[in-house]
């Protein structure tokens, strides 16, 4: 493989391939998150206490976050050894069938204990695929980017998150409008899971059209591939993996507080209807999407770490006002609360992929960036909905905000310590 016989990717092809894959992956991931709150407690677990069933459902939601680092290590190994393109295709084909299988799974009344067991297995498959997807999509974009547009290119896979969430929430909203509650529980919730198969074929077609990134071509030409990338990351790049992980924790924590936790708490405890709260969340996701390109432009102009530190400071302050904004009983103020939180989410999410890719050398970049991102998912998201529910129930909503502010303080410190590497890396 040489640079002279490898056709260059067009900008449109690069950005489309990086965007469409993450859109599909996050769509699959989010329909599970929504169903875990609205459907799974009733369908896949024994009848009894509603709160216990919800917590059990959220535990299966958390399972994927523990699978993601394994996916990062597995797909990262092949991404750093065999190439970005083939690994991206394999990641997509791991998550897609897992999602469809969930849509076909019988409930607890039909197959008993096997229902939650199989649900957990397929959820694990979702996490495994997403663990390999994100890092490859970011590298596809950033390793093809001009030096002064790394964050701009790197924000395209990040846009897959709000687009995927908007699609998933929109479908559940329409199903809620078109179907009765009984129809929704019986079969309606399965539609987006099964229909995701069509999206996977679209993503697969686009991914197969791309060529390898210039950075990986150079690795092969220079014979600098690492035999065991995951070992190299933890032994030779310990500081980078630790700081990268902590620097990303608040990104995850904020997102799953503003989506899964607020949906659960808002419908169960604040007595908003499911459809009205989904509308509020869809409005807020638009601002999530707006924040991503804004932060990318600012990151390229002023520095990735500086942009992330500014966004994290804003999240710290937001946590202090979490309860007063969310607990008013006013739908309009609740919408404003969700919009503010998700806009801050966009500001921190836009440059984070480029920043993480920048702190690792190309030879272990797929593994390193993916592991930092997915390990942060365990610490910042896997238990967040359940822990936030416990804090709010036992101590009040204010403590959910304090939890967020504490995480933001840790993230700010990690960003400050990694600021030079985040800006200079990957140039």
C-alpha cells in the first residue's frame, strides 16, 4: 500500500461517511435508551414494583457502556493494525443486527427469565459495536482534515449524536400519537428497532466507497504498526489515557442527565405527558446540534482545550441551578432548562473527538481515542440515570446538580493538564 496508488477521498465522501455511520449508530443506541424508560420495565421484567423494574431496565442500559471499552480495544486493535475503513464496516455490522434482534425479542410473559437475559446480550452487542464505531469515524474525518480545520472536520461524526437522537425521539413521538398505549407496548416500540436494518445498509454502502486515511497509509509505509495497540496505550501513553478519560466524563454525564434521567423523572415525578416531554427534548436537541459547529469553529480559532474548558465551566454553573430550573412545574421553563443544558452539551461535544485523537500518535490513535471515550462512558454515563434517580429520590434534585458540578470540576482540571497535547497533537 502506497500513497501513490491510493485514491484520495473527496471531502464530501469523507464527511458523509463519518456522519452517516455515527447517525445510524447513535439512532440505534438512543432508541434503546428511550425504550428502556418507556417500555422495557413493563415488558421484559417481572411484574411488581415499578421503580424496581425501571432500575433493572436502566441496568441493562448501563451494560452497553461496559461493553464499549471492549469494543474499543477489539476494533481499535484492527483499526490500528488493518486500517480504519474495514474496521468501521465491521463495527457497523456488529451493532445493526443486535438492534434488530432487540426489536424481535419476546417479552417476559412469553419466555420468562430468558427475556431479560437475551435483552442484556443484545444490548452488550450494541455497546460492542458503538465502542468501535465512534473512534473510527472521528479518525476518518480528522486524519483527512487540513491542519487548521481539524475540529471542523472532527465535528461531523459528532453531529451524528443529535441527528440520531432527533430521529429516535421523533419516531417515538409519532408512534405515541398514532398508537394507543396498548398498541405501543404490544408492537409499536419494535418498529424503530427493526427498521434500523434499512439504515445499516445505507451506512454500509457509503462506508464501502471510502479509501484508507493518509495517516494509516503512512503507518504502513513506515512499518510503524504496533503489535498490541491496547497494551501500548496503557504502558506508554498512561497519562494521555487517564487525562483523556477524565476530560470526557462530564460530556457523557451531562448528556444522559438531560435525556434519560429527565425523561424518566419528568414523566414519573413531575407528571409531564410522554409526548409533551419528548417534544421538549426534541427542541433541546436542535440546540445541541447548533452548539457543535459553533464550538468547532471556536476550537479551530482559539484552541480545542480552551473551548472545552469554557464549555465545562458553563456546565459547572449549570449544575448549581439544575433543581431550580427543572423543578418549577412550568413546561416553558422546563423547555428552557433542556435547551440550555443541551446547548452546553453541544459546546463540549463538538471538539472532544478531535481533542482526544490529538493526544495519541497515529499508530495507536484508533485504540487510544476510542478507549478514552468509552471509559469515560462507564464513569460518566453508565450508572448516571440510576444514580441520579437515587440521589433525587433520597436527597432532592439539587444533589443531581451537585453531582454534575463535581464532575465538571474534575473534567476542567484534566483539560487544563492536557491542554498542550490536545492542541498540538494530530497536526
